[in-house]
C-alpha cells in the first residue's frame, strides 16, 4: 500500500509540473525579432557626438540630378527675384500654382528650361523656315529632363564649372534690356522703344536658348544634347556665335533705332 501511495504521489507531482510549465509558456510568449520597415531603413544615421570620435557629416543638401550644388551666384540684380534656385534633385512642380499671379517665380529655373524645350518646333518662321518636330518633345517631361541632365554633364566636362552657374550666366547674358512695341497715333503706326521687365527678360532668354537647341539639332548629325550644351557654353561666354546672343543684339539694335 505504501508503494502504491508513493507512485500516486509521483504521478500527481509530474502532472503538476507539466501544468505549471504549460501555464508559464502561455503567460510568456516567445518574442519574434522585429523586422525593419523600409521607412526605418531609409532614415539617415545620426552623427556621432562622442568625445574622441570624428563626427560623421550629416548633409541634407539636395543636389541637382544628385551631382550639382545650388550654391550659385546671380550677378544681375533685376533677375535675382525671378531666377528660382529652390534645391530640388529632379525639378518638377506639375504646375500646381499655374492659376496664381506670378506663379512662374516659384518654379525652379531648371524646370522652366525643361518646359521651354517641350515645344513642337519654332512656331513661326525663323530664318525663312518653319520647323515642326512632330511632337517629339511635347509633353515628354522625363525625356526632356534626361536631355538636360546629359547636357549639363557635357557642360561640366567642357568647362569644369557648375553647369547651373553656367546656365545662370547664359540667361543673364542673353536677356535683352530694351525692346520695341507698336503704337498707333491716329492712323499712323510706329515702333517705340520700351524697357523690358525682368520677368519678360527671363522668358525671352529661356525661349531663345530652347529655340537654339532645336534649330541646331534639326535634320543634322548633332543631337539636341550637344546643341543645348554648346548653346549654354557660348551664351555664358557672351559669344556672338550664340543664337540667343544674336537675338538679344538684334532686339536691342531695333530698340535703339526706334528711339
């Protein structure tokens, strides 16, 4: 009887131990390793501030196309309020504020050049001929963006300068100061010289640089990338062989004759 009692006590003890282990397993579940989300992985590492350690450079500066700095100097004071250099890697605003007054001043200058390149040709006659590109660039923002990126790479290779600085200098040199307008006195129509606002000066300069690229590459072996890079370099040096510089000199010459 004593042996049977001892066996019963051992079985009961084993059952109690098993029940306790099971309860502990239920109360303390096994913690799974936490997975890093894509958002957490994308966060930049914080700079080390411990003594004796060299702090890591935590630069948040955005570079144009991931290569070129926006640290650009604008010499023409009248254009400083209109040349927008908002730091964007791939400038595009989708023209969200197109209905607002002076909304063009809030658009990055590189994007404005892209918009000027998205045209179907010369529009009217230029040099006695009309060019139609049959929609090769119209509405194709990504294509034009790649054209501009490749052209900037060529400018950087040829000049060794920041191509954004070269673009700003080209815009300053090719922006006309005087222009003419038609005025009617009674039945007589005459041309009168007028000053050009800073906003219109920049519009004319962008249009002429884009037009020069299309004219120089149309039905020729030269690509539009080469044509745009060449025009930017020539205009930045105020070279008279530049199409945009020629147009500026012609406009100002007509204005001087109308004074």
